[in-house]
């Protein structure tokens, strides 16, 4: 009898293992069983019972706007774009004007772009299933280039191996990137139930990077009343100080207008003076370059006089204060000597070794020189 029971328990364990990550642990098994039973119900009944009503995904796209999507039944539906007012604008619920009342209590999630998260797959012992998040926290330093305090993270259970070990996916995102996304959401990020990361195809990865202590803030029934009371207090204080504030604002606007009127001619004159200075400096710079560098035509004429017969140039490059010669010659080793002594350039030297060219029977050379005389004085064009 004992052997029969052991065999049946082992068979049950194999069945649970085949069920996948949803059935790890008693709580996971019960959750999987409930979702399996609910799958037999029509979609409307499931949504009415709150089994799979879905969740709202928010993702900043432009300045002041966020993309709104509905994630339900494993599919993502685009709902459009909604304005993302600043958190200090006192808006009770920015989505109240674009969503039906029945959809306002859906959990709201921030969906990070796929490039914002770093994903690492690892294998963990079976005992880590009950406290998966706490276990992977100690693996962040080794699996990623970040410290645990500098990231938001979560772990997703991918499956259980035949030997009982767990295939786990660690997902981390730097806090500074997440904070930037939250700041872009503005007031929309005040009621987030979680933070997910998109996969390359745009679907959510089914993780929650939000700290457990900060989750579920949209379920606070007193948040709206607290904001109403705070707004009432602010309005009462503003009404008390309105007269003094209005007088000060009028005086400040009058003073600013007077200063702006007097400062406008001064700014125009300063801008014109700066434009003239820039023009003179630019002209002086161009004149200095013309004096310091010989014209290209003069340089090519000097090269024509100095290069011997049997020498062919494939490339002549004059860039800033350098000249580069590339070509073929039957006197390549003597070219440096023949180029020395010119007033248009100095310090000619071979760049690399002279290589024979079998096709032409000559030597291939590469010579570089500095434009201008060796002393740095302006070069005088050769008549």
C-alpha cells in the first residue's frame, strides 16, 4: 500500500511539473485550477466575475502624451493616446474623461520599452519557488552589471525541469530609467499597480518591477477624498491671500514690462556688435589662412617642376597643413631628396615602405609633407 501511494504521489508531482510555472506550490496550483475552471465560462461571464477583466497599459510616447492599451485574454488592444498632465496639476483622475466608468477601476501598469530592461535566464533549486523574488535579489550583482539598490527587478518562473530545478527569468531595469518614465507619465503614474517590460514583439513580459510596498495604490478608496480635501484647503488659502497676491503680481508685471521695453534696444545693439565682431574675426582668420598656406595651383606647379620623368601620381591630397602624394615611379627612393628645399612645403618623408608594382614595372610610393616653409613664415607663391 505504501509503495502504491508513493507511486501515485510521484505521478501527481510529474503532472504538476508538466502544468508549468502556474502550478508551482500549493498557492500556484490553486490559482492554476481556478483559472482552468474559469476558462470554461464565456468571456462576458469571466469579466463580470472579475476573473480576467484585463489591465490598462500606459507607455509615454510624446511630450505630454501616453499610449493607452488594454491587455486582456493574452492580447493587447490599442485604445489611443491620452494626455499626461503633470502630477502637481491637481487632476483627480486623468483617465476619467477618456474611459468609461466601468473601466476606471482596472489595474494600471506602466509598460517599459524592451530596451529599458535587461533579461537573464538562470537555473535555481526547487526550494526557491516560494520566495523567488527574495532569492534572485542576491543574484543581481552577479548576473547584471548593476547593484540591487540601483534597479527595479522581478523574476518570472518559466518552468520546472525533470530534475526539479527551476528555469527562471530575471528582469531588471535601472531605477533612473524607470523614474524617467514615471516622470513622463505625470499624474497617470500616481495609481500604478505594477511596472512591466515589453518583449521585442511589444507584448508584456508578465513581470512586475514595482516594489511590493508600492503596489496597488489605485485601490485606495480615500485617495480621491484626500485630494478633494487638499484641493479645498489650497483654494481656501489661495482665497485668503488672493488680494495681496494679485497686487504683487500686477506690480511685478508692470516692472517687468518696463525693464523689457528698455532692455530691447540694448539687446539689439549687443547682438549687432557681436555679429560685427564675429564677421571681423572670421575675415581675419581667412586672411591668415591665405597668407600661411600657398594656393593649390602653385603647389601643383611646384610638384610638376620637381617630380622627375617616369613618375606618375595616382592621388594628390591637400588637407589643411598636409600634402599627400601617392603614385608610381622608377625613382621612388630619390623622390624625397628631389622634393626637399621647396619654400612651399617641408619635411617630406616616405609613409611606409616602397613596394614594387608588377603591372607597371615601377615602385609604388606614398609621401607626406607639411605645407609651408620650415620656419613657419608665410609662404610666398613662386612666380
